[in-house]
């Protein structure tokens, strides 16, 4: 975490990503560091010079300490991600963005239909998985490992029949993705119950029939362009 923030071309964005991943407010972290909330805000927005390694280390330690006080759920979840096995046949592709993709851009790239908008937030990656294989073959522990390095990601489920099963799988895990995409279904083919479950967890829900190979290429191309500033 500290290394990613320090080496990032936009450390403020990266710092904000990890703070939001740990569901810690600027006020909470500023209290832990005994600084003004405006200091954290200025770092995240880029108004203040990038934090040095010492400050980054203190911020990371504060995030971990706050989560530990809350029971350590985020820490335990991220520990499982470190051993993620992307070679599983159920995982088509995973990708991490250096600069987040906005929700509406995701919709555009996937030619997707928005079933429920929920709480839209920047997405720092995506995972594309075989719905049937992931649900039937993966344990809840392994399922959490699909989140890669950030829960703020689009989870794309392929080979879905109604869309209900992926939403059930998401409901029983501690971590929730930034958006769920049901691949291969038109809006009229999605089970209304799937939409209801998305509404309960306030997770944006999309559906698309775009060719999966083309979809992966478009999403990765966006990541390459954003790094170059295009």
C-alpha cells in the first residue's frame, strides 16, 4: 500500500483510493495523525505537495490501526487478496487502473444498459469471471480474492442466465464491488430480483451483450491511454 502511494504518478488519487477502500473519513485519519482535515484533503486533491515517505508511512499505519480497532475486517480481506490465483479457469481477466475510470465511461465502453445506478464511485480496476464456475467452484474465501487490489472495481460476470446468482454471491461476502456487470443479458432478460438485491447493497448494476474479448480490449486500452494522459 505504502509503495503504491509513494511510487504513483498521482499519489493523492492513490491515497484517496486506499482511504475509501478502508472506509475511513478524512476527519478520522486526520484525528489519528493529529493534523487538520484540510491537510489530508489537500494531499488527496493535489493542492499540497506529494506526501513524503514518512507521511505516507504514518497514513498507512493510521488506516491499519483504525481498521484494527473496528475488528480488522478490511485487513483480513486484503490478506486473502495477496494470494489471489489469477490462473483459475473461472477468471478471464483482471486489471488495475493507475487512474480510476469513471462510472459513465465504463457504461460507454461496454455499451451497457444501467439497471440501477446505486452509489457511483471511481473504479480502480475490473475483474471478468465465469459466473457459473466462480459460484460453483470457488469458496467464499477464494471469491473475495477476485477483488484484486481494490474493491472499487467493476465485477463483470459472464455466462449468466438471469443475473440472480451473482448478486446472491455478492450479498454473502464482506466486500462489495464498485459496480456489477452482467454480461450476455439484455435489460429484459435480467431477473427483477437481481436488481432488487443491487438496490439493497446500493451497488450500481449494468448489463451488456458486447463481445467479451472486445470488452476486455476496450477496458485495458482505456487504462493505457489514461496513463499517457490521452
